[in-house]
C-alpha cells in the first residue's frame, strides 16, 4: 500500500542514494529526515551501493524527497462513527462478513518463501542496476510498512465499534507486514536492512480525513495490483529479463492488493455520502490525477529500472493508468479521460518541465537565481496539471449511488 496525493509544485528529485518512494504528501516542505539502515558487508563492485564491514554496522541517511513514502494517520473518532452499525444503516454486514472469510482464508500464508536464488541473483547485479534494485526494495518496503501501521491502528480502534471491519483491517495489516518483511529480506541480499522500528518512531505522520483515506487507499491498492500483474505477465513471457526472483511472486502478491482494494470499495459503498454528490466527483478526479501524475513522473525518473526488466516505462505506465482508471470507474462517480491522447501529451509535457526543474536545482547557481529560474517552470507545471484536471471527465460509478445514471451498474 502506497497512498499518493498530488504535490507537484516543486520538482521531483532524481534518484538519491537509495531513492524516493511512491507516496508524496500534500504541499509544504519538510526538512530531510533520517532513515536508519542496518548495513552489512557488500561485495565490492564499481557503482554498487557501499557499506561498511559486517562487524561495523552503521546508520545511513536518506534525504526525504517529494516521493518518499509517508506514514498516515486519520480521525479515528470519525472512523468509529462511520462504522457504528447503530448510526450507519448503509453498512452491509453480510458483505463485510463474506470479505472477512476471504481474508481469513489467507491464500498467501505459505507463498512468501525465499530460496538461495535470491542471494545468487543479487550478487550478479552490479553497477547502476544494483543500486536501482536497492532503491526499489527500500521504497517498496517503506510503503508496505506504512500500510501495515495504518491498518493495524484502524483494526485496534474499531474493535468495539465494528468487530468485523476491525478484524479485516487487522488481517490486511498482516498482509502488509508480510510484504514489508519479504522486501526487507530482499534488502538483506544486498547486505542492507531497513530498521522498521526506528521508522515507526522517527517518521512524521501525515493526517488524512477518513474519506480521503478511502479514495487514496482504494486507488493505491488497485494501481498496485495492475503494476504487479503487468510486470509478472511481462516477465513470464520474457524470462530473459527475470533478473531477480522477487518478480516471480507478483502473481499471488497482487491478489492481496486486489482484495484490499475490494474491501475499500465496500467501505465506500457503505458511505454513499462520499460517492453521490458533485464534491465526490471532484475529489475522485483529484485523487485519480494525484496518483497517475505522481506515478508517471516518478517512473520516468527510473527508466533504467524498467528498461532493466525489459519494459518501456511510458507504455507500461499508460497501460497501468488505463486499467486502474477502468477499474476505478466501477465505484468512483467520475474519473479522468485517460484514454484521450491529449492526457498522455500533458503527462509528457509535465515530465519535460520537471526535468528542467531538476536541472535548475542541480545547477551551480546561487539559491536566489535558482528560485527565479524555477518560477516560470513551476507555473508551467501547475498549468499542465490544472489543464489535465479540467479535461472533460468520464461520468461513471455505481447505479447504487447514481440514480441519475441508471445505465451504469457495479
């Protein structure tokens, strides 16, 4: 789980030593934070991530960038009132009980089992590609761990109000913890490990109202499904690009993401006020744009990663965006017209502007000159984002919430 929001008023930085994650926050700046990593002894390699000998572990600092995964909190009192069965008659208890049984089955209980191929593959990855894989594992682990913390707390807080929903959140936190642990073990193949306990205490938490948690997390889980299944299918068809065995686990893994998304779909249906008015249409489009733009700009900075597994970054992203948008149209009252060629043209212009912003930031100019040079570029980037948001939307959503659209059925 990697909740994403739109926060693109400053450039998305290029890969730092260990890189950025997939979940920016709304606006504002935050000073660089420290992410502590336990470091072992790596094999010597030009361009590979460096670390100290195994007997001398040391913490490593990572600059927090716009795309670093965030940890989230919400209004838990409001959450309790939303899922109080006495106060909310829209709750379909039978649907939640059926979902609970699905989660209890735990299809992936024995799926995430490692083998010697992981370490062997990691040792073969050298130079820039090795560094890119370390960055991929680190930001993915942080994002999954973020989901674990949020779901675990929701499970604890809702236990008395709605035991069924609370247990589902607890079981989703189980899934996220399993994913984070698997990714962290992957980092050990590169002689690194995230100190997740330190992250829990050191990271600042971003506040989101419950309805925004629903929108963003639903999209995060569904886009995660389409990313994982697309990569899995591609590598199954092109095994020569299977450079690290973690991708072989993506078929079952993405089903966890899909089940999580289905649960949030049920939560949204239980709160029709979040889906059946003009504000819901605006927010739905906003979060769609947030997630799509963030992923596109983020991935376009990591073309080496996708090329390393035989994918064209932009083609991959547009496939994921289109499929996620079609899935979201089943529940959101309005979505973006991402299949309009103009939408991709706007995304590509955003990439060009962001690259210019990065170049200015990395120049040797004094800060005052940099800021002056950035002003027209930031204005151009914001203009493209607003123009994409204002494109005529696609009316969508469930007939259960859109009586004025009787032809649409969920």
